[in-house]
């Protein structure tokens, strides 16, 4: 009976160690946040920039590291230095917009003046910056 | 009439002599490397905002901590939550000058040495830094490269793995291709 308990405990220990090892060294290496699976805060590009310009700390408390779904007019499309597609949406301020780096394999198909994009908010520099973006429509 | 023409000529010449160009990008790159023999700790940020003035050499590199991407999501989470505390301190920035900008000929393609001197702010701690990098001019467009050694403790960045799995000193490499 004692041997049985010891064996069960050993098996449990082994399984736990293997699970932690798999999560830290295997799963985390390949699995990143998936914006498509997360609920998003819906806002227009103009309103997002306005919120950041009005009060950056309070905007960060509301948007930072959250998934945001933005609707806006495209003013620029391009690629960053690593070759990822980027899209910049217009706000009411000509010096500031929303820069979104699209997720690997995602890009705008066709010519659209207004798009809806979903991404993770990283904060505010000249533009409000989103990453891991996907085009919703 | 002659006077007016001369005046216009000198006004134009003066404007030409004093006109300065501001180069900028919002998709520059910074690489943060705090690898140790035990662990590869490398984060890359491709959303670096930078501006450079050709006449004065004034330069700014700004980066959001949450834009650093690591191969391992767990490492990225720890970098943000436990070390750089990006929710409290979302930005890092270098503001300063390329002190020998006068030696760079923006009209001539080539590679030029660039001496950077300024203030680096990470984790809300500012330190004076200087380093030597390079400006490459290709078809009138400059690309700036530079690297800073950053002792994590100097910026109030602490954590149990620093000095073990994470190096005490990180190398921050900047590469900005201006538009």
C-alpha cells in the first residue's frame, strides 16, 4: 500500500515538473498573445489620439496592453525595418495618428480608405502605437 | 530694381545656408540584449520613433517598452512586469547630439563616424551617456547606427535573475533608417 502511495506521489511530481518545463521552455516559445481571441475596446483613431493627447497617464490606464479595435482612414501603408507591414490611421491632428504593426502574415488586401484594425496598445510616442495587429475589415 | 534682385539673391542664399532638415522615422529598430551564458535574453523593438536635425546634430530616439518583442512570451512578460515595469514606466528615450555632425556630408553617399552624447532615460532614471556609432548616407537618406552599454542597476532595474540568467549589463543597439 505504502509503495503504491509513493509511486503515485512520484508520478504526480514528475507530471508537474514536466508540465512546468513544457510551459516555460516549449509552449511560451511558440505561443504569443492572439488578438483575434481577445475582447477589444472599440474606439475611433481620432478619439484614441485625442484621449492620449488630453491625458497620457489616464489613457495608458485605460488602453495600455489592452486589445483595441480601431476604425480609421488609412494615411500611410509601409513596412518596418524588419519587413513587417505597418498601417497608419488618421486622427484630427495632422502630426499624430495611430501606427499599427500588423501580425506576421497579415496585410491590407486591396485599396481601402477606411479600415477596422485590432491590435495591442503599446502607448504613445508621436503616434499611438499598436502591435500584433490584424485587419478586421 | 538691381537692389531688389540683390536683396532677393542674398535672402535666398541666407535661407539656403540656414535651412535645416529634420529626418524622422516611426519604425526604427532597437535591440536589447542582456544575454548571459545561461540564457538568450534578446528583445527587438521595430516601432522606434526618432528625429535627427542635420545642421545641429540634435537626435532623439524614443521607444515604448511594450513594443519589445521576445521570442519567448514568458520572457517578454517578465521583462515588462518584473524588470522594466512598463505599466509604470512605459517609455525609454535618448536625447542628445551627434557632436561631430559637421563632418557628415549629407549630400555625399558614404559612411561617417558619429559621436553621440546625451541623456538616456530608462525606467524613469536618467543618466548621461556617450558612445560612437555610424551614419550611412545612401541617396541622401541617412541611417544611424549606435550601441550603448547599459548597466541595469544604474537605472534602478533589479531582479533575482540579474547577474545570473540575465547579464548585469545590457547592450542596446540602435538602427534607424530615416525617411
